[in-house]
């Protein structure tokens, strides 16, 4: 059972992630129309700003993960939040789209050191039994930031100006996020919370040397055992000790540590489970990018529905995702994380299939000049899509991050999580772009949504394959 300090760390991480997301992702989205009007810029320039930010973020993720493993998540979070605070102040003072693009690129680089992969590494140091619940608190900050930012910043920008709204966000970062990150940097895990099962027990070559955790207690224990083991078993080390040659002994230890670290990295990347996880990250985010970016366009352009009517279903999807990120983490902690993942994958298939059924029914209704959304079955399909896909996506998003340290191990955890997150971002962008391309080519969303459904179905198959792989290596219990 984790202590009160651990839950305070989870609450602090959740608060930081909410504030960071509100600034980096939600503030430009909500204030973009006002900014374009103020600067006299075009929509194309806004798309360029988003593209520069996304590209900088994806390209820097692997390097950021490596540095997190080297410096530790707490130092990286403090540095990143400090940069975001400075950037937020400058954001309210910017005077051109070029400055806007520069700030967004800087923000993207900062978020590499304080994004979801970094917080997952941090929570692995403080949580074992309730890791899923703690991570769910952090992940739900994205949905919370989206809801609050739309309401608060939109109202402030409408009644005052976008600069006043930007100053409000800057004040929240400087007055709340930076002090919290300073406190977080000083906190240390209360004990060796990470069990042996999380150190690569499912790899083919056994446990790996853990150089991805910055907890001082663990480092001291590993270092002490490391030296004693060398003095007993290594002839060169024994000779160096007997001759009191401290420099030579240190050199031997450093060489062996370097070899062990390289070996652990090879074990991680040779693990077949990583392929299944990477495939799941890409396919899950592909489907979400397709539905999230194009559902409203489909409902308003193809089905000629009212925007307010269509937004209700999207809001239900967001709320379902928000609730599932927390509930899925708790259920996984309480029973089985692998079983929760499989269940979430099946539920997401049901949701995606419901939307596909609605699209097919709507196409048939148009052929007989019938309004597509009037029937009870059509309404049920939309409700099922919003609830089931949102819940399945949210629970799987949580499960993917909690399964990684158990299946892959904690060696190079920051690098592995960052690369998987980058793969997910590529999938999200591919889903949005390819769906739009197919829509322009086929002039309807039936085939694009059929591809998205196929991605959801293949994601479920990849999770079943992952479960079979784990059972093959005697890993049926994925709870802890």
C-alpha cells in the first residue's frame, strides 16, 4: 500500500499535466481565431504553426527519453515547467505569427521533458500496487484541461481579449506549476517500491540492469551490491582492492556497468512484446485521430446535422474517455491489468462498429430520402459509439502505459516510453490525414471510417497476441 506522500506526488503530477496541457495544446486552439484576427494572418499560417510544433515534439521525443533516463524525471520536469512559465509570459506579449511559431517550437521541446512518458517514469518510482490509478489521475488531466480551457479562456477572450486570457494562463503556470515542480524535485521515494517483477522478468534473458530509475535509495543499494559482487567474483577487481588501487577498481566497475547497461538495452529491444505494444500505440491513436478530427465534419457535411446536435455526442465521448482513464486504472490495479486491456479493446471494437453501422444505415436512408438520425436504432448507434469507443480508448490508453514497465522492464524506461509515445503521435496524425484524404477521394466517410474500424479491430488482435506472448513466458498474472 502506497503512502500518503505517494498520492501527493500523483496529485502534483496530475496538476502539472493539466496546467501544461492547458497552455501548450488548449490555449493556442481556443485563442487561435482571435490571434489570427489580431495579426491579420491566414488559416494556412495557423496550420504551419501547428505543424512546426508537432514536428519538433515528435523528433525530440527519443532524445528526451534518453535524457530522462540519464538525469531523472524530477529534474527534467522542473526544467521543462520553468521553460513553459517563461514561454507563457512571452506568449501574452507576442506580436507576430513568426514569434508564435517559435514559442510553440520551444514549448514542444519543453513538453518532451514533462509529458506523459516522463510522468509514467516518475510514478513508477512511487507506485507499484496502485500504479494504474495514479497514472489515470495524470492522464485524465488532458480531458480536464480541454473542458476547463474551452469554458474559461473562451469566455475571457470574448469579454476582454486573447492577451488577457493568455496572461491568466501564464499566471497559473508561474504561480502554481513552477512551485509544485520545485516541491516535486525535492521529494524522494519512501522505499524500494519497485519489485523484481518489474525488472524485465518477461525478457528472454532474465532481469536487466536497471539504470532508468533515479531513486537514491535504489541507486545506493544497487551500487553497494555491485561493488561487493565485484570484490568477490572479479579477479581484476580483487587484485585492485588488494593493492589499494582505487582508481583501477572504479575503472573496472564503470566498464562492467556500461556493458550491463548496453546488454539491458539489447534485451529490451529484442523483446517481441515491444512490437505488439508499438502496434497497439499506433493503431489506437490512428483510430482516435480519425474519429476525433472528422466526426463533427462527417455529421455536419455528410449527414447535414446541426453542429450542436453532433457536439453532444463528441462531448459524451470525451467524458467517457476521462472517466475510463481513471476507472480503467483502478480496475487494473484491483484485478488484472492485462484482462482490463483485453476488455477495453473489445469495448472499443463495439464502439467503432456502432459508428460503422450508423454510417451504413445513414447511406441506406439517403437512398430512400429518409432523415438518417431520426430512428431509435440510429440514435442508439451514436450513443454506443460515444460511450463504448470513449471508454475503450481511455482504458487502453491507461493500460498501455502501465503495462510497459511490467512487460519491458524499467531499464531505459524513459527512452522506451518516449519512443512509444512518438509512435502513437504518428498514428494520430496518420489517422487524421489519411481519413481526410480518403474523404476527398471517395467524397464520403464510409471507407475512411471502415479503415478506422479495421485499425481498432487489429489493435484488439495485437492485444490478444500480447497476452498469448506473456502466457508463453509464464506471465499470466499481470496485476503487479
